[in-house]
C-alpha cells in the first residue's frame, strides 16, 4: 500500500479518513482475516462489524463487510453499537469482530479495532495483520450481511442486570452528556433500569471528539453549570465508541478515570489490578496485586492474562476490563477483556448509594495523590520523539528544562516520568492515536498539581512548536 497516515496506536488502527475509506479499509480487513486463518483463530467463521456515529463510519463498515464476504467468511452487520457491546457479542458467538471507530479523535480521522473470537488482538497480532497486508484490491460484492444489531445491544444491556445490590441507583438524579457517543441511548436505559432518574443533556447531530482525559477541553466548559442548574447527583458520559467513561460529581468536579477503575475493582472484589503507568501512583496501597503496564489496551489485556483469575484492569481514561473469575452476588460476570465505560460508572454510583454518600464523598475518601492530565494537540510524532529523546539522552537539557523544579528521579516506561524534589511527578508521552503530546502530573497538593500541569504544557509547547 502507498504511504499513508494509517498506523496501529494504543488501541487499534488509526488515521485520516481519506487514507482509510474504500480499499484501505477492505485490505486491512482482509489482512486481519488472513492472519486469523493463518493462526487457526477463525472461530465460527463469522465477522461482526460495528461502528460509531462519526460521518465516515457507516461507509467504512460496509467496506469491512464486503472484505469479509470476499474472504469467504460470513459478514454480520451489528450497526451503531458501543465497542464493548460488539466485543461481548463476538466472544459469546465465537466470532471475530471489527469496530469502525476513531474513539475520541476528530471526525476527519477514523480507525478499526480488531477482535479475535477470544477477545481483543495483541501487539503480536497487529504485526501479523500488517504482515498479511496486500496491495491487491478487494472487489465489490453484494454481500447481504446478517443483522445482529439488536441482539448485540440486548446482550450488553443484560450484562448489567443485577450488577448493583438493592436499592440500585434509586434516589439519584443523573445527567447524561449525550453529545455524539454511540452509548447515549443505552447508557440512559441502563441507568433507568437501575433506578436512577435520568436527565439527557447536550445531544449533538454533529460528531464531537470527546477525550475523557482532557478535562481542560472547551467542550467541557458548560458541564459544571448543568450540574448546578439541574441539581444533579452526577453527570456521566462516554467517548465516541462508548469504551471510555466520563463522570462529574455533584460539585461539578471531574472524577478521573483511574479513580473510577479503582472503585470498580474494589466493588467487584478484584484479586489483582492491572493498570498503566499513567494511573495514580497511590493505587499500590489501595488494591491487591497491582501490575503496571505501558499505555494501551493490548498491554492491559496482556497484563490480565499474566494476573490470572479474578483480575480487573483499567486505564487512566477509565476504560475497565474484566478478566475471568469475577462474580457479582454469587453470579459469574462474563469476562470482557476490553475497555468498558458503563461498568465503572455504575459501580461508582452504586457505591455512593450503598454508603449513603455523594460521589464526591466517595472520591474524597480515597487517599489518592492529586493528579491532572492534558495534552498539546497538532504535535507531529517526530517532534514529540525529538523532545522526548533530548529529555532522555541529554541530562543538561532535562535539568534546564525542569528549572525551577529539581529532578530527583526518572522512569522511562512509555515516555518519561520525572520525579521532582517537592514530591511531585511529571510524565510526558506521545499519543499513540493522534498527533499529540500528552502530559500527566501528580502531587500531594491539588494546587501544586494544577501549577505543574500549566507549567509543563507551556514549557513543552515552547520546545515542540518553537
């Protein structure tokens, strides 16, 4: 294939729509199927295809279905569904799956997430798919795919039946920031079924790129006002494909994704926790058997496999993974080793009801370090790499960059983490999904965390933008 923006990132293939639609989407789908065939992982010989609500996704999904039929497998159209719903249906029916989504990145970009019948593909599988990529065009076919859209949504909806003990979410008034997330109707259905009063807010007919880690984005500016105006106990949402949660408490404060994941692990009685290095560093003192990984769902999935029975995984963006051996009220919870947004939202809200407390009270009761995160957008990967390379290889440059914050330690796992003399941490890493430089900070004091994040972004911007 000709050079393009398409590449595998932290979760799936991503790139510009103009580089993905049409034959590229068909060829990557064909390469995925060829890899499954070569590894004996075709399962029942079906490929489920789902999509998010961005404008390009429906046409790209059709390309994936055509490629499936051309490869001699059974194409199944699951329509607009959350990524975790598609993954759950694929595992339940011993099918492969392709989700057409760019997650939280802008609408001029899109991507493909691939699932084997056993679950999300690994980094080794990504290499296998790339190795089978061909320049040969995939012909047009009238593939007449099967339709499992309602079955996929129904199975995912039923997953949450009985998850919370009585009285569920009775008495809670919860707002849903609907924007353009594919989960907006289903999230409302699950919350209502659990007893909450739901207030829909902010629906958009135009795709909105919502990043559940970038709380400083302008799209979130009006949310605290909604909380106050509608007297909400919490405001919830998800990213474009519904695998990363967003929550704001009753005081209009964002709840970090790793806090949601940690609470889910505690509520579900996890025997072990798997989470990337960007999650709060205090988690080791609050959870069992913590395994740290690089950022990206394939690395968390690998960690779950190492952890064995009873493990829960989560990322700083809040996506929560369920390994085998988890039970709820004596009932096994089917493994779902991919990001899920609804599970951590439900467990946080449910815990607040059980304690007779607010969401803010639950968060404040956790002895976590104050953590903030944001990113610099439109930073090409080569500029991020050059900046990180200098920080890594030139001690004098790093010391000068961090003035007046004296460096006392560093860790080179997925970017660079720097520990400072005032017991704080600054972590820079290049995004695997978009041309962005991400920054994470931690401190024992909330004010210092805010100051560090502002300083770090300004200082990094001078280096990568000149």
